């Protein structure tokens, strides 16, 4: 009986630890779990299974454009969702769309941008000759409801002269921002585990595609199999 109780406690603790993990989301869905589960959730969001001569993927409308969606896994766990526009664009149209998306990310309070990734207008005619790939990296804002006890203790210590414990327990949007600033300053990894990459790729016939990858760094391979 004691052994059974111990096993139950361990199981409950494992579930609690998993529930507290703050992972990247796509359309409100955690980038986590099995590929089958993820596909089901995306289909419920309105995407449809599609197949062409090269691969199988999901397709549908996302942020005003028709896209294909690819699910990346590592050891049967989803670690990446990549959104790619279905129809290639011209060089100029691609940069205009890319810059529009850069602006949208920078204005979105759910993301942190470390720099402005806007492509200068004088580079419009040089995109096809560039060797490097244009890429922007954003980070989803950490979820304060999933901060662990150590992080909350540091926040309370740094903000104790400015806010009461009650204010920190029931923060306004302004206080939430300060709490996140303190948390990420003390734990840089917290931010790095929730990246979203946007990049331009070149296809056939000089058509260009914008890709956005939502990555869960907890599930990505980090060389442990080498």
C-alpha cells in the first residue's frame, strides 16, 4: 500500500512539474506532446490535411495568408511548428510582406524583440544575390503564472520597495511587465526557451517564401544523442 501511495505521489509531482513548464505556443496550442495530438488540435482550428508530390502537411489560413504547416518532432515529441506561405512571391513583394510581419511582431505585446529586423528599402534589388538568409528572432513573453518559487522570491526581493506582496500576487499589466523584466534578467534561459524564428527562403523560378517557426527548446535535440 505504501509503495502504491509513493508511486501516486511521484506521478502527481511529475504532472505538476510538466504543467508548470512554460513552452512556446502556436495559436494558443502548446508546441508539445505527440505529432498525432498536435495534428488533431490544428485540424480543430480549421486546418486541413494536404498532400502533394513531395510531402504531407496541413494547410489553411493564417494571419491573412494561405499557408502550409509542418510539424517537427524529436523523440516523438513536438518541438517545432513551421508555417510557410503556400504561394511564392516576387522579391519586392516578399520584402514588403516580411517588413509588415516585422512590424506586427514588434507591436505584439506577446513577444519580445531584441532588435528591429526591418529590411532597408535600398536592399530590395539585392535580395536574390545575398548569400546570407534574412532571419528575425522573437521570444514569446514568459507566463508569470508558471514562475517557480525561486523566481518569485527574486521578483519580490527586487520589487519589495516599490510594490506590496498583494500587488505582486495580483499584478496589473504594468507590474507584470516589471516582473517579467526581473525574471528574464535573473534567468536568461527563461526567454531563450520560447523562440519564434521568421526567415525568407528561395524556391524555384525565383519565387520567395516567408517561414515562421515556433520552437519549444525544451523538446529540441541538444546533442544528447551524439
